[in-house]
């Protein structure tokens, strides 16, 4: 049974999220208690029972051991985030990526974060850059509620503007042509919103940080597949652009990858 014990798991605040195979069902609690003994900061162990799914990107979670809760406080690069794992999506595995984007932001930039969640990218940018405004949109009311709390916790209310709604409607209604930089950290939906990223950007262009999932065999470069897909769409939209940078953000399954593309656009051709 030892080989069936989860070897890696996410720690979010003081909650460990594990994926227990059915074969270890009767040993779950014993394993969870061992995890809490060896990780003194972990107070709760949850079992992830389904993949992330749906518009709100939620996952099934069952309590296994420790305190019965799904809410926690997570610290990252000098920021603090209140998170309820039953109501919102959050991954600590994106911390490097959030910090990388923050380091690219120039003074006085206006940013549109189209899928802001509880505000992680937006708040880190506000805390650690000289951005002017970060418009932070999410369709999940629970995420926006937590984002509002996190904005207060991090004292960035003067720069991070939380907005509840669908990014398409919000951008077309009130954020046309305002952005120097657009963040699209929702891999399941980003492709369908590329046109809206273009609408949000200033007429002279700017940056799009685009995230997507792709499958690649051993001999294939997953970054190239995403680059082809996005380039074709941007050309359809009549944008001049260059693909400035790409990287594999993380593996999300056998031969499945999350990719980021940093795209610099130059307005209409």
C-alpha cells in the first residue's frame, strides 16, 4: 500500500489537500495524521474527490483529519490571502508565476485582470510594484467577496478595484481601451476571451499574459502548440504582435501542461 500513498500534496495556509486513491480508503486517516505530525503547520487534511471543474473552477473536497474547515489564511511573497477552498479556486503552485508577472509591471501601468479569483495576482502586483490601477474581475460572488476582504487585509484598496461579473460584459461595458497589461489566468477559458483582451488594451497595444492547457507527446514542445494556436487567433483579430516569452507553468497530468505566453501587441494593423 505504501506506493499508493500520495507523495505530493498542496499546502494552502494550514490546510493540506491530498488525493487518496480508493485503494487506501481505510488508511486515509492514519496517513493524514502522519502528515500533520510531520508538517506542524498543517491543522486540517482534505481529500480532493474530483478534478477542478465548472465555470467557478471548484473541486470536490472531503474532510479527513484535523480541524473541520475549508477556510484558511495563506501567505505568499509578503501578501496574505483569506481563502475558502469549498467556494473558490486557489493553487499555491502558481506562486512563482504570480511573482514573475509582478516583476514585469512598470510604474503607472493600468492592468485588467480578467479572471481575478480571490485577488492573488492583483494584490501581489499592488503590493510589490508601482502599478496605478488593477481592475480585478471575477464571475464568482464568493471569490469577489474574499477578494474584497483580501484587499483590506493587504491595504491595497486604493489600487485594486474588485468587480463582480463576466469579463466580456465588464470590459465591453466600462473598460474599453484602458489597459497597458491584461492578465488571463484561467486556462479553461482564456482562448475564448482573446478578443476581449484586445478590447481592454489601449489602442497602441500592450501586454497580454495568456494561460492555457495543452497535451504534448514526449518529442513535442507543448509551448509551440499554444504559440501556434494563439498566433492564429491574434492574426484573425488583425493585431500586430510578438510572442515575447513562454514557459511551462506546471504539469497538470500525464503529458498535460499549463503554459503561459507573454504577448506584446502593437495595436491594429
